[in-house]
C-alpha cells in the first residue's frame, strides 16, 4: 500500500486499522499519544473505545471520504 502516514497526523480522521494485512476495525481516531506510537479509536455502536499500538503490529490507514460510499 505504499508509505504509511504518521500516526500523529491521524487525530480526528476516519481510518482503517489493519493487522497482518487484514482489516480489524474502522472508525474515528479520538486521540494519539504524545510519542505517536499508539492511538485511541472512539467508541461506535457496540465497539468500545480501543487503544491500538504500533508495537503490536497494527497499521492505521486514513480512509478518504470518496472511499466511504453512502452510509
């Protein structure tokens, strides 16, 4: 997929969280920790607020509005 964005730039963005090439979850980034090596996805429906860390192998990619389609 090319170059991965810096996590610090993803606060407030709608993203896709992947691990080992599989999509784990999508959602809005609520906050990024100061070191930019972990971020919080906000709660949505039955999915709780969740912390994802780079050290655990997660990759986070922004989703452009044109990729969202109609909800």
